[in-house]
């Protein structure tokens, strides 16, 4: 009952996090990678003698004044710049070897045109929107027999609120990271958001299903418990399971973040943030909102 009794406190915490995320988006926006805006990504490794980052930037300046360079590991760089032709790509690799003074080995090279980048961005937004719509329709259908005291479609609306909370927080964090550390978003970030949506709604459905079960028992056994008490008992009954499930997943992701490949590092971070936010919202936002909606109905 603690979560339900102190629900206003949890609303305030979530409100602060959401406002901070929206402020980060408004101030800095998202630093989109080549997957969405087009361009080239080149990762090079220096096995014998690593040049200075400033030397790499001097080589890139005549090719793309807005190119970015980031160190990776102990002997490599990830370079992001405009789209390159095959001839430009070969010439750049030669220049990055500095006349043989530093032997550059290409680890990977990706190039995407601006049209494909915009198409990927649109499809990513469409995918997230479709997932949210399908989730709401499923919950409305699954809880169609629950009409008292809160209608089934309101379970779906509450789920939307929780899912928006779960998406906005990692997006806000990555807006800040894009501004402060130059972190770029790629399609893996969208994949992470979709995973977070699925993970979060799973937790929410488990709690809602326990609410439905307790409501049926309350009616069958004539226990006459208030809706607030039923929801509080349902949250208490599922809290341990939700936290333990999320915790085991987060432990694996933390390990992947620290010892996994650089290409999946921010994917892991997005999942860690999103799963924490999703577990929090399932317990502390979605379920308490059922009680809040029920009380609003009673006043009306």
C-alpha cells in the first residue's frame, strides 16, 4: 500500500524527470547519426603508433569541416563525416596512414545517403507509433471484461501515459549526452526503445492482471475492499517479481556496457535507462493512476 498511499510523491518524481527530458530535447535536440541523416562512418585501428586526435582532425578538415573524431579502445578512432565516394574513401585511408608513419587498418566502413537516412528516421517513428497503438488495443481487448470501477479503455490510456514516460526519459538522457559528449543516435537506439516498450508493457500487464484477479475475488467473496486497497495489494504482490526480473536483466546489460563492443555500448545504456524507467512506471505510475482515475470518477 506504500506506493498507492504516497502516489503523489511518485507523480512529482516522474514529472520532474519528464520535464527535464523535454527541456533537454527543446534545448539541444537529438544528435542523429548517419543512419538518419546520411553520411559515412569509418573506424580505423593503429597497431603500431597511434597518431594524435588533432592530427586526424587536420586530415579531415579539407574533406568535411564538420567531421567528428572519437577515440575507441587504446588504438583506434571512429570518424563520422559526409558521404564519401569510393575514390575519396581510398584516398582518406591513405592520408590516415600519414605516409606510412602510422599504419591505419580499416575496421569498418558504412555509408548512407541522405534519402535513405530520412527514410530510416520516418520508419523508426512509424514503428514506435504502431507499437504503442497495438499495445493499447491489446490491453483494451484483454481487459474488456473489467468495467468496474475503471473502464477497460482507461487501462489502455494509462498504459500510454506510462509508455510515454518510459520513452521520454532515455530520449532526454541521450539528448543531453549528444550535447555534452557528442553521442549520436542510430537505429540501434530505436531498437532499444522498442525493447523498452515491450518490457515495460509486460510489467504493466502483470500488475493490471493481478488487479483484475483481486477485483474478481473481492466481488466473489464479498470482501468489500476499496479499489485503492485492491490496487495496493496487487502492486505489493507483484513488486518483488517485477524488480527481480528487471534487476537480472540490468545486471547483464551493465556487463555488456562495460566489456561489450563499442558498437553496442550506447544500445546497452539506452536499455538500462529504459528498463529502470519502465519498472518504475509499472509500479509507481500506472497502478497508482488507476486509483487516481477511480477517485476522479467518484467525485464526478
